[in-house]
C-alpha cells in the first residue's frame, strides 16, 4: 500500500466524477482520471482539482502514463465504468452493434499494462446477457493474468441509494479474492436491514426549482442547477391526469401523444409520476423530460429538476455541474454511478487491500 497510507486509485471513463466521489469517501487517493467528453471533463475538474485528468480518447492512453502518477510504480485500484450502451435494456430492441462496447477491452488493455492490485468495474446488467461473449473473454484474460474475479448484478437501492437501478459489478484481486459488499438496506426491511431510502426522504424538502426560461434571466447557469424544463400546456394536462407510479395508460386517450393512442404498447413509464414513498426509477440522461421516463414529480405538475435528479443519484448537495447546457448536465448525472453505491463497492476493495498488504 502507498507510503502515505492512502491507497492510490485511478478512475477510467470518469464522466462527471460520481465514481470518484465514492472512491474518495472509501479512503482512496484518486490520483488520475480519464474522460473524453468536454462538459463531463470540465465538471470533473472543478470538483476534483487535485486529480490528474486526461481529457483524451482512452485508446491513446498507455499504462506508463498511469503508473507515472504513483509513488513507486504500483497502483492499488484501477476502477472504471466503460460505456456499453449497446447492451442496455433501452437499446436492446435495436439489435445493432455499438462501437462503445469495445471500450471494455481498452480497460482490459490498461489492466494488463498496469497490473493494479485490485480492479473494480461497473456496467449494465445486459453485459452478462447479450454481452456475455465479451464479458467471458474479459474474465478469462483476467484469470490468466492472475486475478481472482467476483461478479454479480446488484441493486443500488440495497446500498442506500433512493433509486431502482441494477448494475453489474466486477471485482478482481491480484491473487486474492474480493467479497461483494453486504447490503445495508432492503425493500422489506429483511434481516434487520434499513428500509430503502425513498423519493420523499431525498427531495421532499427541496426548494421549488426555476424553469429554464426563468433561470436564463438570471446569472446562468445557476450554481445549484435546481432547474426544470419549461413544460407545454398539454404536458401539464397529462401530468394532472397521471397517477403516481402508474403507466401512461392512466392518462385519457385524447390527452396522449398521437403515437401513444390506439394499440400502442411501448415503454410504460413515459409521462409518469414518481412515488413519494418508494425509490425513484432509474435516473437517465432524460431525467427532466416527460417523454423519456417516469420523471414526473410525485405531486407538482412538472418533472423533477436537475438538482433533484442529482440528489437521487446521491451526488453531494454542493457538487458543481460545470456546463451551461441542460442536456449535457442531465447526461452527466444520468450516466454516473451513484456515489453512495460507488462508496460501498470501493470499501470492499479497501477492506481486501488492508488484509493483503
């Protein structure tokens, strides 16, 4: 372990920094990060100024670039969430290859070049389904390198995140195993665990947000990003008719979009409301758009705000989203690994490092 008693970590595909927040809370010194998207990189840099940020295509990064950030040429943890959108449930119906899927092997290449003591990878559950051939290849190569691997699909709500979000987690230790973190919460409060955190627990006391048009009349973007999109009159009517937690079918047909009338049987959660006393649905880049999910406020005739979405992703209240574009900030939030979940998984890696080094 590092001489200063803070194990060193590097965050690949770091986005706006949700994983890094969790790594730091678990006790890691995040010495390096990699991100190609400029708005996400700007957000990362302003929140994590002491971390060396590589704003570049990871394909051009070499292991020696990362090892140069460590004191003795060894790395304690290489973590990352390589984009694999081609295997998400939202894209599965299109049955087409997504070039981002090969980024999984860029992470594997860097593991081979760096040989970190531990590896932590998070991804979509579909990687173990349609993406299984890629995942199996990665697992085999890790084992040939000497890593003991642990793989599971976990529910982030079981770790204190107020959101229904299933994620695939891969943990690997160099000649030792890493146990999965034990759940701390449960929907049914089983085995003495805490109840799932709810939307009410998380955003009930939030101040009413500004509309985007109102916010642009002031200093923009606002530091809080407690902003909602301006909503059309017909969407307000749809929200008034929507029932919390129910599908768009509770909305009278004459109020539905033309594409949702008749025999339409597509995504059930669009134009829906969240439920106060339950977890939120999975927060995505469309989290402030009614037509892209059940992102209606449980009570008000609006969607959740950008900041409310960030809170449901467990970003700290003072986290800065450094972009003037609402679509960009929503993508940064929706693409992030929830910070509290990242912390729980990172602590599992920390525990094994403490036991083995």
